[in-house]
């Protein structure tokens, strides 16, 4: 940067304003809000028809107390002045000057893009760009340069602008403030003054910020508590500037009183920094390493690829993916099913992205041929090709709450997590894992990200560009609270089952149990257990079956007598680990364990069956031998009945809710009908009043008709008078025509007489000089006297300017005296002629006769000087 640029940059801020159609009215309103001591220079550029003279400066000068300067060539800018640019010239900011530029490029003049871009180079973060009403897209590219340089961009509210095309052409990512026209002037003062917030270390700001975020959450259902405090405070400060609130407490009260400001604050919270192929080397890595692998995998899976661009802002990032895919697939692209889901919280940014229309300088990072291959040149910039726009599906989504997309091959989320707290970062990374786990897809983060995905779900592929691959860990679908829980894979479940078996081995199996009188148990079985409607069996500490009835053998699938057999290996279809844990728990804790609705393995049972099993400790006649009694009953019918009841209850609950909702809707409709009836009654009364007013108006019309008839009669009378006057004027006109003819004849006679006199003067054999008026200016002279004027044109000059020699001073005085005294005088003097071609001059001695001339009233009005050569005489 040059010395002058540094000087200009250090001198303060600069405000540049651009507009086109309807801009004169908008600029007039804007300047009325400015005070004479405005702390920065203002440069105004408006598209006007160069064929018509513009009085923009004059109009603005009448509306403001700030001095208005029209830029002629180059002007040194000063604070507190408005510089108006001519309509037929471009303008640039250079070295602290506003300078006109000759430019043959097509487009409106002056170019708002050129003005903003040149000012951004010099003033950087000290520049405030304002775009007002106008047609077209001039200013969009310049606003991007202003934002890239750190400046501030303000636009007139498009909803109230007369011509909204110009402010709407700016990408939402570059717009800092949207304001009504009347509020832009005060906003400029607030931006230049700024808002000072307390340091984060001070605890007194915690309550207001928490209250503000809670208010936002209540009204928009968006939770920003997890965002970094520094980010939140900076964006709150921006809105405090706009609403002119100096303290956080004041702004919190302002939010409560103005609910519409909450939406503006949400827009300020959203981070929208993006661009085509942002970090080109990172996208080159995707092109050469990641995407070819995904394409090969997609060929084997039906030519399907699915991508997700989270936090896509105005769409440059997902469109960059679309461009890479189109370039890699080439003519094969129509055969593929490509879906790129692009989500963002900002609805305005999503709507802009759907258009796919961008200024030229937004495409500066594109490869050379991409602009011509994949974009259509339109009047407002460049629009991405339709078939590429159809690949991208845009939607509004809050990452903190939304459900992730399944079966995604590549998630792109660049430089978004850096604004979030670590716990929210991890939640979002888990959501991405749910999207990627089925395909073992890739996660592409920004190089500025500090979040580190856990090794349990991701493996690092490229450290420099933060590229990760999802590992073989399945994820459950998010619940209502958004939580995602990892679920072990099938292989992991088998391994856990094996470990559980090892951990639950009996505490002591070395000592054989004491002998039990099996005969007693069998007699008990014969007497009591055989005819029970449910199964009963008894096992010892080594899981051996001591006795079992027929119902238990049938329910458990034990075909043999099974006495002395291992219960866990004899039964069929029961979950081994569950039964062993239950038996060990009974022996260890000597408590009853119930296993309701235990499902049998369908492969073993042949169909779906459920058992209800109860395990109870028992001891035989005070011996130390530990036994467990197990009862078994078929719970399939009860389970199915319960499930049907639950389904019916759920259906009934749903019906009740639907009926309640329908009842509420009917109530609302009834209320709306009542309100509509009241409105109709009020409208009927208004119609009756209107009818009465119309009747009165009709009567007024009749009275007015009478008045008009009377007026018509008066007009007829006036018409007759005018006809008489017209006749008089015609007579006067005839007289004037006759008089004009007479004057023309007299003028011709005078012209003839003047010609005759001129010939007499020219042909006279002596020297003649005619002087007129009190100044005695030369009116005529003959050719003989011209030789003494040295080739000078003396017509209209005074006598003093004609005779400049000192020797003729007394002759001049004599002429003046003859004029004053009105008498004829004579004199004799020598005059020298002008040199001829041989540079020879002659001297003549003349005798002068000075004769006064008179006007029609006899008053002296001039002098005639006659001269005769005495030597020749």
C-alpha cells in the first residue's frame, strides 16, 4: 500500500452509497438524516441517463446541511462532505481521492461495483458500503470485495424499496445490516461509534446473555447456548448498534418489547462465510483421492452417490461438490443418481442458494474452464447450469436438533464447529457418524477446525485437510432429545457374550455337592409336580437337574428323562447368558429372580414363543446343599394379548389425541365463524352507512350539477364576450400588420440611404472618420484613412485607443472639446502611414475639420472628422 493509501486509511472511515432506479428520492431521504458534522466523507453514485442533464447535487443540497460537492476530475475527500459522481463517468477511490475514470466497458455508469471494489482496497475495515433501491445487480460484486476486506455492508430493506432488485442481488453472506431507508443515516452514526461490551471475564454479563439466549430459544426453538461466548457477544454487539442500545440489559428489554428483533438476532448469530472451492488444495485432495474411491464404490451399488453439505450458507460449497462430480463423471453423469443435501439454519441464505446466481468475482476460485462449462452468463451475473442445480437439494435445518440423513457417502462441514462448544461439537459429530456408518463414508472438515472426532467412530485419513473416515460402529437413530448412542456390531455382541460367559463361571465347582435323596424328590414329583399346569424343576449348584415334571420338559424342549443332566445344556432356545446369570444370582444372593416374557429362539422353537420363568432358592431338611426351584409357564398368549392391548391403547391414545386436536380445530373454526359473523355484521352496518353516504353524495352530485349548469351559462356568456374581444383583436392585428409593412418599407429606405452614405464615404477624395456616442467609438472610416491604422481593426474602439501617439494627444482633446461644445473645430497634424511590403512608411500632413453630428432631438450624438492632405493641395 502506498503512503497516500496508508494516510487515507488512517484518516478515518468512508461511506459509499450506490443506487439506480428511484435513487433520487431515496438519496434525498438519506441525506436529510445527516448532520453537518458527519464524521466521514460520503461518496454517492447513482445510475442516471447521461443524455439528460442531472441536477442531483442541487436536489440534495436543498435537503441537507452537509456540503455537497460535484466531482469534476479528482477531489481530495474531507469528512463532513458529500461527493456526487456525474452520471456519465465511472469513479474510483485512489490515494484518499475520489477520482473520475474513463472506461469503455459496457454497463451502467457510474459502476457501483468499481466504486466499492476500489474503496475496499484502500479503506478495508474502515469502509461502510450502502446499497439502496435500484434495478439490476450492480453492487453485488463490489459488496463481496467490501466484505472480504473486512468492511461493513448495509442495504435498504428490499421489502420496502421501490426497486428491490439491486439490494436483493447481494449474497446474504455479505450483508451486515438491513434497514429501512429512514434508519440508515442514524445507523451509520452508530456503526462508526460502535458498541463497547464488557470483558468476558466479568460475571455481570452472564445473566443478560443467558436471558437473551433463553428468549431466542423460546421464540424460535433454536438453542444458541452451546455457541462460543465470544462469537455470541460480537453478534449481539452488531444488533445493539443497529437498535441503538448501549447496554446488554437494555437490549434484553428491547427484545422482549420487539419480537421481530429476535429473528434479526438469529440471522446475526449464523456464520455465513463461504466461497466456491474454498481452500482449493483441499478440494483438489477430494478430487484426486476421495471422490474417485466413492465413484468406484457407487458403480458397484447401482450408480448412486449421496452427499451432505452441513452449514452450506449461500450454496457455494455444495455447488463445488456438484462441479467436481460433473467433471469426474463427464458424459456418464446422466446415468447416475447424485443427491447433494445442503442444509443451513438461515432461510434467507437457503433461498439465495436455490437461485444459483452469483456475481462474477464470487467465481474467482473456479478452475479456468468451469465458468464456461458449468455456468450460464446472464445480465445479473453467472447462473449455475440447471442440471447441476437439480442435483442439490436445499433445506433449512438446525444441526443441534434435526435428524441426520442416512446412507451418506461424504459429509462436508467446514469451519462451522469452531464456533460451538465442545459438547455440541461432539453431538454433531455423532450425528454425522449416523449418516456415514452404513457406507463407511468420509467426513470433510475445515482446516481451521479444532474439533477432534473420537477414534471410536472415526479414523484420520488426512491430517492437513481434516478428512476422516467413519469406522465400523453402527449408530442408533436420534431420539427426541437428539441423543445418539453407539450400538455394538454383531461381531462385538458375540465377543461380549463370550466374555460374559467367562465372567459368570460358578465361584466354586471343585467341591462336589452333598448327596441328595433323589428318591424323595422323585416321589414329590410323582405326587405333586406331575399334574401341575406349569413346569417345575429343581437344580443344584452345578446346574444338574434333580427332578423335572412333564410340563417343564414340554415347555423347555427336553426330550430325555433329564435327571442328573446339565440344565443349561439340556434346554433348547433359551438365551444361555441370561439363564446362567439368573441362576448364579439366586445361588449367590439367595433371592427370587423372575424372567417374564423370555423369548425362545425361533430356530429351535419353530415359531415365536415366550416363557415366564421364576427361580427360587430352596434347601433340603436343613442340609447345606443349595438347590434352586425353577417354574416355567407359557406366556405367549399373555404376551401377545398384552401387545395387542398396548397397540389398542396406543391406537386409542392416538385417536383421543386426534379427536382432541379435531375438537380443538372445530372449536377454533367455530370461534373463527363467530368472529367472521361479527365481522359480517359490522360489514353490513358499514354497508348501510356507506349507502346513506352514497345517497348524500348523490344529492351533492345533483346540487353540483345545478351549479355546473349555471356555470355553463356563465361560460356561454364569457364565450360571447371572448368572441367580441377576438374581433377587436383581429382588427388590432390588421392594423399592426399594416404598420409592420410601413416599418419594413421604412427599413428598406433606411438601408438604401445607409448604403448610399457608405459609398459616399468610401469614394470621397479626402479622409473621413465617423465617431458615435459619448465614448466616441469608431463607427466608420473610409479606405484612405485605414492606411494610418497599421492594419488594426479599430471598429468599436474609442478615439483614445485609435490615436495612441503622444503627438496626437491634443487632436484627441480637440475632438472631445468639439463634442462637448457642439461646435466645428479645425486642426492641422502630421500622420505616418503603416509600413508597406518593403517596410517603407510615408508621412502626410493633414488638415482636419471636426464636425459634431446630432440626433432627431438636436442633441450631439457623435463626431465626423474630415482630413485633407495639405501637401498635395
